[in-house]
């Protein structure tokens, strides 16, 4: 039996992140999320989920949000390959592998996958293809919605303000708090 280890909470946004691959309607996706803020990124891999393609996407996230100190993944995907271990080492990112047999051990990743699937399923266009405009707007609305038990949204915690998403809002919600 594996020992249950509690991971201490992150101190700042994107210090500790999670990544998990998932499939929906024959398409592969990756959910990448911040453990502190709940910020969610979704990547679609229409043709290939090789470690090389995954690295390209993670590199974009690292350039946007900074390289995390730690990333949690399960050991059952291309995220745990030797190529990925070298990539994470280059970026100075430690890897925490959760048990593939006990997915609850990576709860933030499971929550990110659940939200990702909901966004994808609710925003299909003609021929059951993903409507990228609708799904992007849905993701923005998710990011602007306060998290359960908190008084702030992922965007407020990560970016210090709301993101403009087409839903009417007071202008002061879109500006950075300068105090």
C-alpha cells in the first residue's frame, strides 16, 4: 500500500501546477492548472500526444506564467517519459507523480479535467466539432467566476483583476489594484 503524503499548499500562483491528459470524442487534450488559483489552461492535440508536442505546449505556459517549482502528473502518460524528465530538469521543475491507480491523489488535476470536459462538451459546433470561440468564452467565464469557498476568481488571484469576457461588468473590475 502506498503511503499517503499531504503536499503543502503553494505560497504563490503557479508555484505548483498539475497536468493531466484526457480523451473526449476521440480527441486528446491536456489540462494544465495552478494549484493555488485554480487557473486552467486546455490544450488540444488533434494528431499526436508525443512528449515533444506536450513539451511545446508546456513551454508556452511556462513562458506565460513562469516555470513552476513543482508539477504533479500521473505516471501513466507521456508526461512521465524520459524526454519529459529531461525537459523538467532543464526548466528547474520538480515532478510529483501521483498514483495512476489512485487518481484522487492528484485532486486539482482531476478537477481541471472535469471542468475541461464540461467546457468541451457544452461547446460543440456543427458535426460535433469544438466551437473554439464558444469554448474560449466559456473558459474565460470559468476563470472569472469566484471559486467555491473563496471570494475571488482564478483571474483575480493570478492576474489581480477580472478578464474582459463579454459579460457586462464594472470597469474597475478590469483594472489592476494599485495599492
